[in-house]
C-alpha cells in the first residue's frame, strides 16, 4: 500500500504564532509542495552520481532509486516554501546503516552555495521500508539536494515528498532576522527607546513560544491513545489467538472424544489463558503464553491418541475406533495449525514491540519538553512553582491568556532591571542572546517530534501490510475466512486511526 498517498489530504498539524503580539494557536492545512515516486518518464530528480533507478523493490508502484556506497541527487527545479521533507528508506540488511544529508541552494550554478539544513542518520534494523522526516523550513525558492551514504549494504529510496513551510515557522525565521538586526543596533545604539523596543519585541516572541511548547506536549500526550488505535491493536491480537479458528476447535473436540477425565482437565487448563472456547471470547495472546502452551499441547495430543492410553480409558468402542483411525492425522493437523498461528503471532508481537518503542519515545519526549518548558518559564522571570506551569498548560483559554500576559510582563521587567543596573548594554545583550538561544532550542524538539511521527507512519505502513489479504497464513478454508473476517474489522479501525493521526499530528 502506498502510505504516502493516504496522507495527501489536508491535515491540521500546524501552529501559527504572531511574534509581535501574543496570539492564539490555530490550525493550518498541510499542503504538499513537491512529491516524487520515480514512476513514469517525467523524473523530478537529477541522479548526479551513485544512484540508479530500480524496479521490483519499490515502496509504491514499481520504481525506486537504489544506492550502494555514496550518491547524490538533486531536484531539477527549485522549490519555494520548503517545510518538512518525508521519504521512505529500505535497507538491504538489518545491519545496513545510512546517512542522508539535506542541502539547499538558490542557484545550481553556484557550487559553493549549498547549505546543509538537515540530516537523517539511521539503522532500520530490518529490511522493510521506514518513513523518515526532517525539517528544511526555508521560505525562499531553493533547489534541494540529498547526499546519501549507504554503509554495510544497499539502500532504496522511494516516495519523496515535501510539505509547504508552516506559517508559524516562516514567521519565526523572519523574526530571527529581525532579532539579529535589533541586537546589532542595540550594540551600536544606546538610545533608550531602541532598547525598550528590542526588549518588547523579544518578550513577545519569547512568550508566544510557550504556546508552541504547550501544543507539542498535548500532541505527545495523545499521539498513541486514540480509541481507534486501541480497537485496531486489540482486533489484530485476536487474529493470533488459536480459539478464533475452526481447526483448533475441531482438534479440541476430537481430543475430548477420547480423553480421560484427567486429560480433559489438563487440556482445559492449557486452553484457558486464550479465552473461553464455549463463548468464543478471545484474550490477548503473548509469545510467552503461546510458547508455554504449544509443546505441552502437542504432548497431550500424542498421549491422548497413544493406543495404551485410549484403550485403558473409560470411553466407548466408537471413541476407541475413532482414536485408532484419526490419531496421527489429528496430531499432524494440530502441528501444522500451530505453526501457522505462531507465524501470525510473530507478526503481532513485532507490531506490539514497535508500538511500545514509540510509546517509550513519546513518554521521554513529553517529560523532556515539560522540563524545558519549566526552565523556560523560570528564565522568563517566573517562580519555580507548579502553579505557573499549570496555568500555561490549562485547557481554559482565558487562564492561559492571563498567564502569558503575566509572563510577558515579568520578562520585560527583568530586562528593564538589567538595563537600569548596567551602564552599558552588555548584560542586556547577554540576556537577549540567552533568551534567543532558549527559543532556538525548540528546533531540537521539532526534529524529535519528526522522528516520532516518522515512527508512527512506519508503524501504520507495517500494520497495513500485515493485514493485507496476501498475508493470510492459514491453509484451511474456514480458518482463512475467520482471519479475513477479523482483518476487515481491523482495517476499518486502523484507517480511522490513521485519519485521526494525520489530522492531529502531521
């Protein structure tokens, strides 16, 4: 499935800030600015060296580009308002790593004009496609170049897209230019009014970034907790439960025909962790639970259909004849079926592992950004008390607005105090530079959030692949039908989850 094409609808992950007045955050539609899937004749990239067009291992369609060693590609045309770059990368081996430098240049004729604006450095750990995202954030019209290095193998790139720069980011870039000019003038001009204007401008900018941080913390709090994702993962786990399939139920029924009371009791004890076979209520199956079940279960089958066992058991003659005729076939059917279930369970466990890793990254991100926000408040002149943090994080717009006003006033008063105490501008300039550095540190959190969203997009892609009809592992017709029935529900839930994700977080 081409996951890239799913995400071409407008999304709402954007934060628009006015840096000269404290303005509320509002949503901005995500706009595709550039996209390339390497299909057809009209190629949008010049393969400068080291990269070649390849077919057969594409993320979507038939074509991708393959890199062994070092390579460089660049856009054939310049792109205006470049925001977040997204691409899909596949490694030829789990140990294959790669580095992708992202550079921009206003003119191809100026070889020295290429400026690095981003870097992707990773080891996928498998041979599947992974989404990668990095911010370019350049409002000007620029050519884009990717310098690629594949280490210990070959990598394949496909489905490269570039979103239009968010208005909030474009304003922040412009504001940085304004601040640089103000700081230059401040060093050169001791005019009191010039200093006051510079402080107020920076104070408005500094305060407005609090709302950006709050929004990112809210995103982190909710990124993996949507109901539709919970339903999708729950339904997906049922697809790895033996009780969901007729073959398993038939094996159980056949065993009960020839089992002694103690064998029936042991059998029921083994099956109980999977749910209730009578009501078909299914529990989540873990790899550990299945491993603890599979071999003992096959052992019970072998013992139950052992001639010395069923002949001495208190069962009917018909049951004994059934055991003699069907013992070997029942064991072989069970062994084959358990192998199919184990394959399905491995897929589910890998998805669970990926989601847990994302959850851990999100939790760390949320904690780190919350700490940064608290430190940010303190530098802005606020006391180290939880109440100040709670006011900024409040869901009540009026409480937040009042908090931002207090913080802005506190910031200005602190700067003015430095100005009054010092006969020169040195302390004030140092204060403004530190405040600007605090603002710039938010870029790190933006890139970390890009990594989290990349992991989620990759997760959805893997999830989609795992429930595609051609991934059905079962050979029995009834089992295949049961798998597909659960897959239909799962596809519905995961589609809703993806739509909610793209609207909220991209």
